[in-house]
């Protein structure tokens, strides 16, 4: 090959395609002629295969069978083209496919570009790896894809060969982007559409089986888009709409926040009013209650005084009557006849009472004797029963002792001897016999245990022999498995290391040799893992450093883009750029009256532009431009700031000649400045005064005291509205350019990050593909474990055999011992017999306890009988003594009774008269004494009641004053509370007294009671605290919402109630009025936004976009005409005529309506589709807001997103009817 093909056009054209170690080709290339290639050959020669592996594959980069193969057969996978379904000599193969393009530059130079793809296929794994490359070098002129041995280059070797002449891409996306930027510059969407169209058009026998819908869609997507500048203009218009929409959304958000807060705050206000008016109502209730109590106390005081006077009168009368009755009783009681009769009556009464007592005592003594006799009889019967029970128990105990094989000692006599020694002897004998039985039972159990252990040792010996045989077999298998595991690990390691891309080891063969030496012993870490970990760490650090650097650059670019967008948004919102602030001016100017000088002045109309620039430059350089101008005479400059002073007017030319006041009266702070104050400040600064302390000239020169200087600028930027608007427009243009550059740079960094991430993922995948040495280690561990198991099994066989011999001897010893010792203890060496003796011993122990209890019962019965006999003797003696005393006292009673009867017969009538009168006087005197006591008690009670009433009335008068003061304080608090305006928030329609004047109790109480009726809600202290916390939270939420637009909301405690103050649009307002202000503001913004959207529809979309679309349609129609003319000149091989036409694509379906159409119908469709786009105006919609919303949803594809350029990209697709191109129908019918 002496020379290579050369391009003949200024456009890129294909020159050569080639295959290296692909399909049945070793190294083959095919030349184009004037951009065309003709392949001829028999069926199966590989014509279709060459095209499938080159074009459009090298433009697409997709290895999927439906994209590579012309017929789209998914079974024809890419690895078949390399391995030939096993027909190739090796199990893996690396090949290349490439395409060379060239062109002539306007200067006449030649430019070349070679695109290619390398692939490596491995049997059983498919395409193990693929990579793409692009280079300016030419194959055959210093570039070759095979080495000296004819082997295709690996990816790493290709990178070294290309050097600085090309690049290698592992990502299909990065490769496609590189191809697009190099040859087409369509952008991702249009480039994808181009490749899809090529894939569609290269299908075999396209005209025999045409897919009209797919071909139409492909042709449609391949059409050119709208002009970018038109999209930029539309995007700018939508961006402005988006700013307005965000402002409206902010207002609506504030509406929602205010409504939500007002809901919470109204509940809170109602609860606060209810609680605060409740204080007044409760104070009034206490005041009324104390007043009622005081009136009741006054009435009680009068009643108590009347009761006290009546009690004193009754006491005086009773004491006089007592004195009279006492004198009469003394006289009657002194009569001598009464004394003798009284003495006889007293003596008779005393002796009669003594006689009756003696009779009662005698009767009780006889009853006790009878009871004692009955008790003695019961005790005697109980003793006989106890003796019978003792004898029966002793008989049973004797029988049980015989069963236990032991004899009883002589039993005691109940009631006469002590039974303790007998019980102790029986217990000792039973315990001894129990120990003997337990001993023999233990010997029998030891014999049984020995026999069980002998059986267990026999089973252990058998199992040990079986385990030893199994371990020997597994040990042989483990040795064989270890050999296989080592071989498989070495083969897998060599295979993986030979096919790695990112994971590059420094010495692969050395690592494999070390691995081969390590595998038989596995001592220490695996050389493969160690080398791989070191390489992964090194490469990962390199990738991480590169990614960190790219991420940092991307973050910086993103931050810069965000700052630029924010600045652009502020400029679009109308914010004026301010002069740069000196580092020494740190004071906060917020809320200060006045304004900086540049905001309150404007140039005089006759000042030329050049002088305006010089004057502003001088003011800015001297610091006067941003100096603060106060409304009054300039005070001392605040710390961290500079002010414009008020000097005497300069007699010569001053700044007042070239600058005029221009105060923004909508700014509250600046509005405080009068025009005269501004003129006075300007008049104090000389314009051309030599030697004046403050001089500013029109050429940029200034002098402030000893400081002088000069600065120039091309144009004024800050003084005058027109200058600020021009500066803002210039800055916006610069921002657009810079923002576009930053976005492109950020996108490039993002792509670089994606590439690095793909490399990191590939490195991680290759690291994971390294063979795990766990199989080798497991095989080693298993072999070692089984060897140890074999040793342990042999030792176990010997140990269990010895244990079996020992267990047999132990059985013989235990059997001999149990027979000998059982015979000595007179027991059978049988478990059942021993258990019977043990049971009898238990019965003996229980029986002796029963006998002891029976003996104690007999002993108690004897003692009880003795006590009953003693009680009977005592009761008989007491009865005899009581009989003797009864007779003596009855005799004395007879003597005294006879004497009394004798005296009564002699002087009884006279004495009865005296005694009767004495009894009457005594009775009346007693009643009088009782009346005196009652009168004294009544007087004391009345006196105490009067004191209590006086004290209560005094306390109530004091309480009335205190309650009245509390009520007045509650009324004052309620008036202060009402002054906060929170009552109006409740919405209860309450009539509030004027809070500016003091409130009388009556109207305040009336207001409180009206509030109690109007507001039914009532909350406790805990719920009130929750209301307080909720309101503070809602205030914060409202503040967070309002502050985003420069408004504020704050709260303060007024009368212990949270009162919210709002500043909206620079003025103070209430929460209730804020809602109305927000509603009005939102309504006005919606109206303006609707008008603006309609303007955008008419001025931009209908006018500019429609015009552009009409030009595109016209161009498409010309192109269709050219295609139809070409089709007429070149008929299809099937004989079917064909033509293209512009047709309307069905709305939202992306396809042409089904069925062939006549040429007339196609023309009508074209006119209908293109007609609306030729019109410059559309009828006004009934609702512009809804019309704009429908347009944005249908055209931009996002209900509220027209702020970004990519969202407007579908405009020329969805909005432009007639954009789609439909292929021909069949049977010769033109569509």
C-alpha cells in the first residue's frame, strides 16, 4: 500500500473502515470513493457483517444486537463475532473495528480523525471488556492496532500508542459526546435522533417491509431545531414570568401562613379574652359575695344584742327566786321529827340490801358447786378414753417393730412414769435400722451404676473404632481436594490477572510465582490479595484525588453559577447596583433616616455624559458618593460610617449647579430628606474652587482637606435612574455570557466525575473478580483438621478399651460387697426387700410419735381430773359459807324493819306533811338552779355570739375593701389587655369600652359578662400553656415566611399575653389587616401575571416562534420536494413508487394517523397544520391565565417550569403542527 486516501471536500467524509482480528478477518480495511463504499460478493462473504461492525455502530457505540445487526436479531450477540461460537482457536479474543474520516480546511490543509472500538470476548463470559478511541493519527502512518507479533493491542497498550494524539473512552456516553462535539455539534438529543435514523435506514430490504411510524418518527427527530437565539429570547421571557410567579408564590405562601397563624391566634385570643375577663367576673362575684355576707353579719349583730339583753334579765329573776327557796328549805329541814324517822328508814334500807346480797351470793355458790361436780365427771371419762387409745397405739407399734426386724423396750405407764427414754430408744433403733437399709440400698445402686458404666464404655469403644475408620477415609479425600483447590486457584488467578483493565499489578508473573509457592502452605497473607490490595489502594487514591479535584472544581463552578443566578435575579427584579463599600464602613444603616448621596441626586439635564462620568468618578473615589446624608444638620459620623456635612454654601461653582435633588419619596427613610437639605449639602461642596476644603471637579479630580486624587470611569453608573438602568443591562449581558461559560465548565467537570466514577466502579469490580483464596485455606484447614481428628480417633480407641476393662472390674467388686454386707445386717441383697424394711422403719418412727402423743393426752387427762376434784372441794366450801352469812343478814334486816314500822305508826302523819313541803321546795329550788345555769349559759352564748358577729363584721368590712381593690386591679388589667387590640382578633363582635380612659367597674363587668356569653371556649392552665407554646411556634413560622420578602413579624408580652406586631411593605399592621393586605397583593400580582403571560404568548411564542417554525416548515417542504424528485429519478427495485410529504402529527401520540391519504387530503392537512403558525396574532382568550397555563403544559411539558432553557426545547416539536415527515404509503398511493 503505497499511499492512503485523501479527502476532497471541506465537510467530513469517510475514507476507510477496517477490522482487526474480527469475524473471519485478521487485518482488513475497505476504502471509500468520494464518501461512498460498494461491497460485492457472494452470500455469506461478510458484506453485511462489515457494515454491521462499522457503520453506524462506530457512531452509536451500543453493543446490543438489535442496534448492531441490520435485521435486529437479538440472538446475534457481539461476542459471536469474535469467538465464532467456539470455532475460534482460543477461548478468548481481542479485536478492533475502526473508521477513518477526513476533510480539507478552508486554508487547504488536510485533517483526519479515526474512530474505533476495541473488544475482548472470553468464552463463557461474553464481552469481558470494551473501549472506544479517537485519534488524529492515521493507521498505516505510524499507528497500528497490532503489535509486532500480529496480536491486537490491549487497552493499556493502545493508550500508550496513542499518547497525545488521541483519547480512550470506557463510557459509551462519553464516547458519543466526543463524536458529536468533534463532527456534528448537535447536542445529545439531536445526535441520538441522527443515530437512531441511521439504524432505521440501514435495515435490509427497507422498501419491502417499511415501518412507516418508526421511519416517520426518526425523520421527524432528525429535522433541525429552532434557532437557539429564539429559544433564548423565549426562555428569557419565561424566566421573567417565573420570577413573577415566584413572587406570587411567595405572597400566596405568606397568605397561607397568615391564614394558618390567624386560625391559631384567634383560638389563642379567644382563650386569652375568656381567661382575662374571667378575672374581672370572678373579682365581681367575690365583691358581691362579701357584700352579701356583710349585710348578713349586720343582721346577726342586732339579733345577738337582743338575745344577750333577754338572757341577763332571765338570770337576774332566777337568782332572786333561788334566794327565797333556799331560806324556806333551811327552815323545814331543821324540824327534829324528821331526823329519827330518817335514821330508822336508812338502817332498814341498809340491812335489807345486805340480806338480798347474801341471798344472791348463796345462790351463785350452789351453782358453782354443781358445775364443778359435772366437770369432774367429764374429766374422769376423758382419762379412761385416753388410756384406751394409748394401749391400742402401743399394740400397733409392737407389730411394726417386728416387721422392721427390731425389738421394743418396756413401755412406760401413762400418767405415772416418764415416756421420754422409751421414745428416744425407739427412735434410735429406727434410725439405726434405716441407716442399715439405706446402706444396702446404696450398695445395690452402686452395683447398678457400675453395670450401666460398663455398658456405656462398651458403646464408646464401638463408636471410637467406627469414628477412626471414617476419619481415615475423609483425610484421604481432603488431601485430594486440597490439590484440586490449589490448581483451580492458580488457574483462576492467572486468568483474572490477564484480563484486568484498571487493576494493574507491577509484576504479574512474580505475583503468580509467589502465589504458587504460598498455596501449599498458606502461611501469612495471600501474595495475590496483598499485591491487589496495594494496587487498589494506589489506584483508588489516584482516582479519589482526581475526583476530589474535579468535585472541588465543580462545587466552585456551581457556587459561582448560583451566585451569578442570584445576582441576575436581583438585577431582573429591579435591584440597583450600589457602589462598592469601603472596608472601613461597617455600620448598619438599616432603619436610619436619610440615604446615601448617590440615591438622592440626579444630574442636571445640561451635564454632558463625559462630565457625568468624571463627576461620579470623583465622588466615588473621594468617598462622598456613598456617604450618608441625614435629614437634619449632620451629626457626628457614627462609628464605621461617613456622613455628608452641612457647610456654608460655596460662593463659587458648587455641586448644586450640576446635581439636583432626586429623592425617592416611596422610600420611608429617604423621604425624611427634603430637597432643600440635599441642595444645602451639594452647595457646600465646591466644583472648581481652588483651596476649598471640599472640591470635586468634572474631570474626576477631588480634594478633601490635604487629601487629593483623581479617577476616571467610562460612564456614570449610580447617579440617575437612566445610568443605573444602563449599568444593570450591561451587567445582565455580562452575567449571561459568564453564566453560560460557567455552566459549560460545570457540565465538563460533571462528565469528568462520571468517567472517574466508572473507572472506580470498574476497579472495584475487577477487585471483586479476583479469586478468593478461601477455598484453598478451607481445604488446608480441612486437611489439618482431619489429620488431628485421626490422631484423636486413635487415642480415643485406646482410651475407650482401657475404660471398658476398668468398668468390668468395678462391676465384680460392687456385686461381692453388696452380698457380704447385706448378710451381716440380716437383710436380703434385693432392692424390694430393702425397700420393705425401709418402709417398716418409717412406720416405726411414725408410730412412736403417735405413742408419744397418746402418752401426753393421758398425762393431761390425769392433771385435768385432779384440778376438777380440787375445784369441786372449793365450790362446796364456798356454798356452806354463803348459807351461814345469808341467815345472819336476814335476822338483822328483820330487827331494823320492825323499828321503822313502830316509828311510822307513832309520828308518821306529821312527818309526811313536812317532808312533802320540803320535797316541793327542794324540787323547785333544783329547777331554779337549773334555770340559773341555763340563763348563765344563754348569756355566755349570746355574749360569744355577739363577739363572733362583731369580729366577722369587722373582717368582712376589711375583706370588702380588699376585694374591691382586686376588682379595680382586674378591671385595670382588662383595660390594658383590651388596649393591645387582641379582642378584635377573636371575631366575637364584642363592644369594647374605650381603653384610653379609665374604666368604671360597671361597664367593665358588663363587657366581661358579654365576653363570657360570646366565647364559649374555656381552657385550663395546662391547655393554656399549650396555647402559649403553639402561638410562639406559629409566630416563628409566620416570621420565617414573611422575612423571605423583607417583611417581619415579632411578638411581645402585653399584660402577660402574646401580642403579635407585623411590618408588611414597610408599615406596621395587625395580623387581621395583614390577611386583607396579602389578599389584595396576591390578587393584583395574579392580574399582572396573567397580563404578562398573555403578552409572552402574543409577542414571543405566536410572533417569533411561529415565524421561525414557518421558516422550518418551508425548508422541510423544499427538502421533501427534493427527495421526491430524487425518488422519481431513482425508482425502487420493487417497482413501487415512493414520495415524502409534510403531514400533521397527532396530538400527544407522536405518530401519523393510520391509513393512506390522498394527495388532496395531505395538502389540506398541511394547510391546516401550517396556517395557525403563519398568523402573527391570535384572538384574546376568555381567561388569559388558563390559556397561558394550558400552553405551558402542552408546549413546555412542565406546568410551572419555563424558567430553564432545556424545558423549552420541545417547543418546536409539540407546538409546531406539521413538523413530522411521513414516508410513502403502499400500492403507489402518494401521501
